[in-house]
């Protein structure tokens, strides 16, 4: 977020699916990375004037070398980290792509069995939206609030409190 102007970040995140696996990015190459050593999906920040779909297609191509041919918008994640990061992340899954996978300068691309993603070093809130993806939930709005110690302090699903027993 641009705190001075109160402008949140706009991003996309995609989990490409193939043979019961997700393509994940193990963030091990960038210094000063909020996602350092974590496993995340493929995506990134909007460029000026881009739609969410345009950002998704561009970011997937830049990070993987793949061109998406079949994808689905799954939800919007409002990600709040401390008092200085607010991000609206458009979440997608994809089942169709063409091209040959290339190396990524942000980390290592790895195919992870969908049943194993919960065992990885991922954000606690990612486990919430993975469960929603597992249930094939219709388009959802999810708010995840973290403190500066990376603790998930609040979860809201479609505007309502989402309790620990539901996560």
C-alpha cells in the first residue's frame, strides 16, 4: 500500500493444476522478500491499466514461460499485513496451458500434490483459501489480517467472521 496516498496494492495469484498437483513457487531467490522461503502461487502486481485477467496472463508467462488457455477466477483476497501493507489479490486456478516451463528469477517452480500443500511453509491464511478451493467454493471474498509477527489475527469470509473451527 502507498501509505501516503492510501492506495492498496493490486495483485493476482494463480494455482495451475495438473494431475492432482499445483504448480507452486518456492520463494528462495529474492532478498527482503515478505514471502521468503514460503511456497506461493504464481502471480504479481498489476501494471497500469491492466485488468485482472491481463495481469494474470502476463505474470504467469513472465514467471513460468507458460501461456494460460483455461483459467477460472475463484475469489478476491484482502490481505492486510501490519499497518503498512494492504493488498487486493485476485485468486485464480488454471487447468489449461501451453508452452514449455522456464526458470523463474523469484524462486523455484515445483509441482506439489494438492494433499501435501498444507505441509509446506505457507501463510496460515493460504490454508483457509486452499480449503475453499478444495470444496470448489463458488467465487468468494476473503479477508486475512496479519500482525507484524506473521500471525493471522482475523479472517472474514464474504464479510462475516470465519472462526478457527471453520479454518
